[in-house]
C-alpha cells in the first residue's frame, strides 16, 4: 500500500471542503469578509471548523503576509488573561521578571483570532472594548498605551446573545465583535459533504502521519453519512484517525467503526486482531463519544492514581477541545485547580483547540 500525496497543504478557502448549499453560502460570505478589515464573529458548535474559516479569511485578505495569532480565551487562567492579551512590563506583578508583548502586539499587521471569546472575564472585556475602539492597548504596568494594527476575528460555540441577556457578556462589546456574523452549519446539516471531507482527512493523515492511504467502501460511506456527528468534523477526524491506525487492510469497513454500529442499533463486530478482543478493547477503540479508561495497564497491573487522573483530565480537555471552564465544570473542580493539575501533569493543551489538529487538513467549516 502506498502513502498519500505529498506537498504543501492547501491555503485559503481551499482548506474548506464541501459543495452543499449551507457551506457554499458561508464560503461566499466569508470571501466577502476577506475583502475588508471588518470584524467577524464566527458562531457554531464545537468541531465545525471555526478556526479553519478564520485562517481562510486571513490568508485571502490584504493581511495575508502578516501574522495570524490564535488565542483560546477559555484556556487562559482568569488572572492571566489581561497579561496574555495586552502584555506587561517587567515587575508589573509577581513573577513578571521581564517585559512581554501581548497577543495584540504579536498580531499587529495581521489577524488576531479570539476563540471562545464568550469565556473572557468582565475586566478583560472592558480592556478589549477599549483596544478595539482606540486601536491601542495598555500593557500591565506600562505608563503609555501601545498602538496596534490588527484585524479581529472572534469565535464562539455559545450564544453570545444569551450571555448578554444574562449580564455575563458586555452588550457594547458584542456589537463591536458581531459586525459581520458567520453561523457555520453542523455536519449533520450537510451530509453530502461527509464523503469528500472524509477523503480529505484520509489524504491528510497519509501525508502528515506517513500512514498508508486507506480507502472507504460504499457501506462505510453510508454509515458515516447516516451518523449525526455531535462532535462534527473533529469527531469524524478522530474516528478516521483511530480506524486508520488500527485497521490492517487497505480498505476501511464498518467493522472499523464499532461506535457507529452501536448507534445504528446493531451489534459491533469484534476487531480482526484477537489481541484486541479483551476487556481493553474499549480503551483501544474509545473516542469522544465512548470515553472508556482502562484500570489495567499494558503490563497487566492496576495503573496508579496519578496516571489515571492525568488521563481523565487529558480526555476531558480533548472532549471540550481545550476549554478550561467547560472541562472544570465537567470534572467538578475549580478552574484554578484544573490549571494547577495541567501544569503538574505536564498536559499539552495546545493541540486541543477546536480545529487545531486539522490545521493542515483541507476540511470544512474545528474549537
């Protein structure tokens, strides 16, 4: 079996796969947004590809040669949000041993993408509003404001309207961000795009991972198209990735997607590898929809508590695509406790942003 195509990943709107009416409408609107510096708010469920659209807009805009800076607002501890966004001077607070530019300064001349913007605390919302109004930021501890020249694209998987009504999000800031709203459709609303998206994902996995380029048989395609994909393209990507790694044949069949067969009301076939036909099969084939954690390690012994806790936190972060507040709520712990444990266990959250793992994938619509 050969590997997939090599070469540079696509850029601009070539990243976004699909010809359905809903995605074509969004692509047309996004192209119009790219022709100016108008602020864009991208709304949609987790995994629909909000960052892909933001990158496509940046890469086809007049700022394409400038930086594209991504900030996951939900992954920053509340007490560090202002320092991360706006920067700080040396000695501005404990541990500020050197001055550091904020993300606004890093993005100057290019595009700043604020993902999960609805997670910003109230104090940061005030400073963000001022930065957008005045075109300047106030680094913590600085005597003078710093001029910045950015194009802002923000994204949310929550209803900012509802947050405004609840008094959690500033109405004046909402109007600043939502000048040009884009509401991306979920994958279940454009099932005809599932086949080309799946093929594009398989191409990307072959290129990026050096894995054999697997084919999808007709029955498997029908199975994929029948599923509702609550995790959208991110979930489709993860299931295909797992199937490609575990499958030994050249073609992916329904047997490689037991989770979907269960959803279909049929009994999943056992894996072809007898070594996987054990209590550990759940852990081997688990995905976001069937999060199973094995108590028994590869050596046959019970895993220690530290190892289990690290995996639970990492799985929860993956499930929420790196959103700190959602993960903390899911685990029933405080956000500061979660952040401390992430540092303690050295858990990498950078690849968990919505769409992050598909940065080189020419797929859809994936924070």
